[in-house]
């Protein structure tokens, strides 16, 4: 049996079923993406999109799709979650999933699927499918193992970062990591939108964060945290905040912003302190690894993400590389 409904039409038990499915898979595979959670879908709804859950409780597979209401176009980001590695199951599950999406409403036009696979899995997964992807992209992120103690965590950092962190912690005017609530989200969003606009990317508005906060309690083991740091002295300081999602044994850095006053020395890094505080909190809450959310795929000196890559690389960890095929299924 397959269920295909808007989020708002799911019964309490049906919504719980989808969360159980993701929780089941996440127990054996930490790469189950946040983008397929009920919580993330609720955030899409707040941004004015439609969100639908399409899944089989019997087979424990499926996915969340989003799209502009009435457009007939749907996207499944980092999904669906099916038995990609099983050539006897994956084709039928993929076909059934697509068919179910096509019946979500009149005027179906297109379904885009963008599963995220580990690089070493991709060739085998593609070989077992009867359809070719329209395109294939690559992505990467940096994942750290979280340590039991501060000293052990810091020992894994690069020499420069250890020195920067020591100096910055000594100059900390503010440093904490707390549960994200609606009031904190509004402040974070206001500053985050300013910071993002200056640098040419987007940070969602306060309503998106508030939707995630409201929904996170319904997702097993999912919580949101805000790490804050202000480093320096009156009239000369740097400030940074980062939002992190903690889901079971995995923590994911989501968004952050920085600002400064009075041209403080480069050795004062509020961003480094905030990330360290987030790692400390997540480790204390039971997380085993921390995803720094993105890295460069090829280490080209001209990559515009190079500076961010170099900052993240100081924390150590491992670069995890993904293959992201895009399948497009159209009406007719």
C-alpha cells in the first residue's frame, strides 16, 4: 500500500509512520537527509510551497515532494528514499513512487528526483535502473567526529585554529549554545538575511525557522540549537551566530552570520568559537558526528568557495563526496 497526500491531510498515525521510516533508515545510514523530514517539509509550506508525503509503510520507502501549488511540477530533493542498491526492488519502487506523485492532483506535468548517493555507490545504483538521469552533479561536505572532551576535540583541529580558538576564547565577551526559540530565531534571521545579502546567498526568514522549531518536537531526536559568540572588547569586537540541527547521532550546521566593529585583529574569530560551542553542545546531547554543511568538490584555487573551504578544513574531519543524479519524469 502506498500513501500520497499533502502534509496537512495526513492523519497523526500516517505522519508518524513517515517519521518512523526515516528513523529506521537513519539507524543504519547517517546519510538520510534532513530534506526528507516532516520538519523540512513544514518549512517549505511556510515559504508558500506545497508539500506532499508519498510513501509505503509496508515497504518502508518513499519521499517528500514539494512544488508550487497548482503548477503540476514536483521536486523530490535528496530523495526519494528507496532500495536504490537492490536491482530487483528499486525499479518497481521508483515507478510506483512516480505514479503516485502523478496522481496528487489534476494537471501533472513533471517530477524531478535528485537522490543523493555516496560516490562509491553511484555506479552500482545507476546500473540497476531502467532509466538514465537527465544530468549528474557532484557535491561534498566535511564531517567531523565529535569527541568526548574539549581537549580531545581541539586536538583534532589544525595548529592555526587551535591558536585562534585559544586567543578568541580568552577574549570572549559572550559565548553560549542554547535551544533555538522563536525570539532567538527572529534575531538570527534578521542578521542572517543582512549577512547573506552582502555575500550573495539566501537565508530563510524568521517564519521558516519558527516552523522548524514548532515541528522539530514531532520528529524523533530532532532539535535546533543556536551557538553565539562575541569576541573582543568594547568598541572592537567580532560577533557570530550559527544554527545547528541535531538529529539523532548526527548534527548539521545550517546557517550562520558574522559582524564586527572597530577593525578587530584577524586572530579574534567569533565564528570559530561559535562552531566549537555548537560541537561541544551536540556532543553533550549524544551526537557522534558534525556535518559542516558543504565543501568544494574539486580543490581549485579559483573556486569562490575556497575561503570557506579553508576555514572548515582547519576543523579536521573527512570530506564526504556525493553523486547527485537528476531524473525527470514528464506527463505523457
